[in-house]
C-alpha cells in the first residue's frame, strides 16, 4: 500500500464515457439508465436524503422527551463516528460493486443467494420506511406553518391526507428523468447548507436570551414513562441514527453516475461527514435558543422546532424559516423516493419481487422506472396508516427505517470481513484500516438494530405500541414465502474481477 502522500501525487486514472458501462457489464448488467449525474450530484443525493433539516428536526421533539438536551448532544457526538465507520466500510464495497441494486448485490457476491435475498428485503424496508418518515414529517411541519399562518388545527385524518398529497407530488416529480434529478439534488445540497447557515445565524444572534451550556449538555428529561435512565438514553439514540441514515442512495444511483466506482463511494462517506458536522451545529443552536422548555414541547403548532423559532424570533421570522425547512425536507423526500424506486427496479430486474416484470419496466423516453416509483409511494402510504390511531406512529416509522437501513448496511460489511478471499478492493478503499473499521461498524449496527425493536414508551398500550417488530416480521414473512415460490426467478449475476481494479489505491 502506497503512502497517502504518494497516492495524492498520482494522477487520477483516465476515464472515458464507456468505462462505467464496461464496469457495469463486468458486474453482469447492461447499461439501461442514463448516466447524467456527476460526482457532486451523487454526493448531493445522499446529502439530501440524510438531510440535516429533516432527520435532525423531525425527531427533535422525540429527543427532547427521550433524554432531553444532554442525550441529544452527547448522543449526536457519540453516534456520528460510529455511523462514519459503517459508511466508510460500505463505501469501500460500493467502489467495487457500483450497481443500482447496492446492498443486496454486494451480499450476493460476498455471501450467496440467501444473504442477498434477505439483505434486499431489509434495504427495501428501510427505504420505504424512510419515504414514510420523511414525507409524514413534511406533513407535520407544513401543518405547523399552516397553524401559524391560518390558525389551522391538524387532525390525524387531515395530516394523512396532506401526507398523501406530498407522496403524489414526489412521485410525479420523479417521472421527469435523471436530468431534473441532477438539478434538484444539487439545488438541495446548497439549499440545505445555506438554509442551515441562515437558521443557525438567526438563532445565535437574534434572541436576547439563550440557555446556558449547563442546560444544553447536562439537562436530562424523561417523558417516556420508563424509570431506568440508561434505557431512556439508549432509546434517545434513535434521533442521530435515523438522522444519519440513507447514504446508500449514492450506491442506488451509481448506474446513473459518471465514474461511479469512485464518485458513489466518496458520495457515501462525505455526505455522512458533512451531515454530522452541520447537523451537530444546528442541534446545538436550537437547544441554546429554547426559551421555555414546557412551552416548546406543548406548543399549539405541535412541532417543537416551530415553537422554538416562534418564541426566539417572532411569528414572521418563524414562518419564513419554517418554509426554508419545508422546502429542504421536500427535496429530501423527493430524493428518498428516487433511491427507493431504483432499489425496487434493481430488485425486480433480478426477479426478487412479486410481479417483477411490471416493476422493472423502464420508460423508453425518460429511462425512469415509473412503475417502481408508484409502488414506492403506495407502500409508504400504507406504512403510515397507523398514524390514524397511534400517538407514537411517527417514531415507530422512523425506527422501521433505521432498523431496515442499519441491518442491511451491516450485512455486506460482515460478509466482506468473513470472506476475505471473495473481495477485491475497488479504487476507493480503506487499506489496512478496512478490518478494524468494519468490525466496529458491524458490532454497532447489531446493537442499534436490537435497540430499536424495543418499546419506546411506557405503559405499552395500543396507542404507544412500537410496531417496528411487527413491520420487520411481516417483511420477513413476505420475503420467506415469496422465496419459497419465486426463488427460481431470482438471479443476481456473478461479477467478474476486472484487472483494472488492481491498479487503484484508495483514499477517503
């Protein structure tokens, strides 16, 4: 392994327009989607899905109730490096296998068909749960803005209707093709970063009163009903884990990205790193800007972030900044829908879904898997139906997404560690750090997967039940039953080992 300095002095390998198609062909597929996305667009897509103004803000109220400011901040600082380990380990494998299938394709190459099958279903569950969590969160923030603007009082039924409208808008926008996606994901990245700067600056300099550092880093609040503080602290980890998930989007869009073996891997790692830093600053600023803790949790808007903006900046500024947040979240939901549809398309292309022939169809005009787009939003709508009767439905949906994502991310990494002889590193790799980083990532992923299956509120009733285990079991049952009847149609190509991989040395 050459030194870091030496690697930086080496020129990047020459890349022509056909190289990506040849790499994809060596992985067993022919090019069908349009490669119109550059490295920044790919990075922006994962940055948009992670979305510091979605995950961090959507679960902010959950965090205030499940440990309070101390757990939010220390949890964010502790979880970030662990998520970076998992992202780096996954990016290394993505560099070798840049396909739309992403995780399940990696699992097939490294572990076999059974591993691939269940990895794909877990990844699909995470993505569909991600759409549900993001778009339902957008509905709640939109309702909060409407409350300030028009005095609108949301009900579970009206929120679900608003959620359905947002899903439909995301589906329609996703039918326009990769060129629009490249534009919107790039706009989204800059919108997120610029919007975060505006919100942070406003909350840091406009309010006359701020909380103390002691409050932000030591205030512990337990409104979960559980009497064991360590359990409450662990439950509070849902905020940073969910907020920093979704970076596999770079892998799912790799067949639409130029120089994907490097761009997709970098997109995964860099999107997590940027989001962790920017999201931490945003959370810190929000916590310092809290004017009244009880009012923040019990405000008329129903959204603690909206109440903080209202109390600290006034109604006009609060409404303006809420619109900034809603636009960022909308762009995030658009990209999550795109990622899920590419996963469905790839999984169906390999015969893994009931009716695969229908879901793998690609529009000859736009090169978009339109049927897969509509399937993604319909299933996401179904996942949010418990919100009609459950007060904890939103946190359960986010837990579903976190469990699906995290476990699916960890499986290819585990297989890569177990079967060292089956993996040839791609142009982006971790070198000697690959195994220690990989084991940290796998152990961390296993722990949080178990954690988010546990009850979040006490006492456990029909309205507070965490239905994440039910959703996971149903997904596994569908996968198991369909595997029994549909496994004969499932075929993931075996990749070759292109000799050009060996000329690269990787850098983060």
